[in-house]
C-alpha cells in the first residue's frame, strides 16, 4: 500500500515534470565537456565508432621501419597546449591487446596506386600501413617530411576523423598528400573537430 501524498507535493512534482518536458535542455544536467556534433566529411561524419580508440586511449604495437613518422604523428595529435589531450597513446604491453598496429607494405596495385599510407579499421587490432612503394628512400615521398605528414594523417583516421575537402578549410584530413600541412600537424580546424568529437 502506498502512503498518501500531500497535494502540494504532488502539484510540485507535476510542475517540475511539466517544466522538464517543455524544456528538454534543462531536463537533465549536462555532462561537462560533452562532445558536440561531429564534423562532416566528404564521405560521412567524424565518428568515435569508426576509430581505433578504446575508451580514451590507443594502445599501439610497432612493426614499421618508419618509427620517426609514427613518433611525430603521436606528438602531433597529443599537443596538450592545443587541447589535444583527450585520447592517450601508449605502447602495447603483455597485459593488454593492441588497438592499433603500425606496419609496412609495398604495393602500387588497385587502391594502393599513389597511396603513401592507409589506416584500416578491423575487428580486433586496426592497422596503419606505411607503403614502402612511395615512402622508401628514393621513392616519390621518400623523405622525412612526407613520411611524417602521411603518418599524422593516418593517425587522424585512427582517431575517428574522415576525409575533409580543402574547399571547406585547410586540414590535415584532406585526401591529397601534397595538400596537407607542411608541418604534418593538425590545423586549427582539425583541433576544433577534435574537440567536437572527443570533448
């Protein structure tokens, strides 16, 4: 049997519910730092679900010859002073599974034509392929600068960012490698997109 409620208490509860329903923005307290709507892309929108991030980190393992490029990419996407500190990167260890593997390939066929690197989301461990066919010494993009640029671009994909158009704004997530920032770092708009996706 339910105890009888005082009529004033019932009225106050009904009023509070009516106010909440009339103004959903105030119905529940908002979580501080909640991410805004993700940025649009040429082929969808940025997505946490289409990333290598597990919780708030990417545990990586390394089997690439391009360690300098990998280190640069991680530094570029973790610049605390620019607010790029929501996702942590750490090397994989014996107590966890890797979220992302850096490895090398040597291909020019099909989708690999003129492709310096590629991120591949997979069940289990995702992969960033660094392509020797274009990144090795003496090849088209076989210099430290280009390797760093493409590695940072691919790590952007691992963070959930899809391709943008240079017609919209200057970005590290443009498809064409020669259109990417020369320093291989996220642009101001990339930082904004990062905050929209990761809070």
